[in-house]
C-alpha cells in the first residue's frame, strides 16, 4: 500500500505540474545551456585542477610509510607529483597533465582545442594561448594509459606488420632502452613546443628546488642532486629552447655531473609515461 501511495502521489504531482504549465499566462521557461568557456577560461580551469591535485598529493606524503614494502607506492606517488608539477616547464606554467589529464584517459582535456587545433599549446604561450603568440604542438596529445606496456618496436612475421613502439608514428622504438615509454619520456621536456627546456639538466635542476625534493631523494637516493650547478643555470633554464647548435647543452656541467645528469634526466623526464 505504501508503494502504491508513493506512485500515486508522484503521478499526481507530475500531473499537477502539467496542468499548471497549460494554464493561461503560465510562464514557460526553457532550460538554457551555460555559455561555453573561452579558451583562456578553459586553460585556467585545467590549471586549477592540476594545482589542486598537486597540493593534495603533497599533503599525502607524510602518510606514506618508509620501507621496501611501500616502495612501489612511493615511486607511484613521485611519478604523480612530477606529472602535475608546472615548475617542470621553462615558464613554470605547464604540467605534463595539461595535455594528459587522467579524467579524459590521459589525453587533452580542453574541448575547444580538441574541436579545432587538436594540438595543444606548450609552455611558451600567452594567457589566452593565442596561436600568433604561442607555440603549439604538432599533433593531438596521445593517450598514454597503456603506453608503458608497449614492447619495443618489432616486425611480426606472422601478422606481416610492425608491432610495439610509441608515438603516433612509432618513432619511439624502444631500441635503446628496450622501453618505448622510457625513450618517449625524454622528448617532451626539451621539445620547444611542449615543456620548452633548452637542456635536460633543467628538469633535474627544477626538481632539486621542488617541495618534494626530500621525497625524491628518499626514493632514488641522497646522491640524486649532488650536482654543482653553474651560476647561470636559472637564466639558462628560463630561456625557451631549442638550444643553439653551437651550444647544444647550455647548462655547462663538469664531466662527473654530466654523467649524473643523464641518469637522472631519464628518471625525471616522465611526461609521457
């Protein structure tokens, strides 16, 4: 009886609304969709989401236990921090997730760009990402949800086709590191149209200044940032790339630091992992 009464009551209420809507002089209101956001507003929306996720993740660090049993969690959290850190771009304004947000399967989250340019602006841009004053990528940001699982590029004789590799054209073969994702991750930091650094060492230098430096060292070792930086490193790393052909590594490190820099840049540059 209660269920019948509820159904009847609901029917009566709906019927009443229909009757009122048909009375003379009744107001007919049509729900209107909100006005679409401008590109500048869309960019600010995504940036705010990125900042919040970074702040929330930083707040979680004290709760992650030490010890080998929790190492995977620490590595995953460190990767998340790097993905949402806007400081890891030449103008300190673009995180990796600006083009690879998790809520859209790790690809571009801005509808206006997806429907027009397809490509996304990088760190060298003005506030409205005006194409005349901003550097845009050349292609649609690729979803990298499953990218770490791709094998090195190989020819499958049975299928008569190539299999594996990363990027749209498979140019990240994985031949050097036997991991296409690891090789792919080395490009965005020094791509002039993406993160825009002139040197991979800039990624490491910015990480050494990050609020999660100690967490990074806890994961990869206290020696991670034992690098003697040149006095002009801030200026060099705030200058958009590409580097001049006559000076391809403008952060001038000594030989010991150079080896350490190369090792750390592979670990740090995980925009597309």
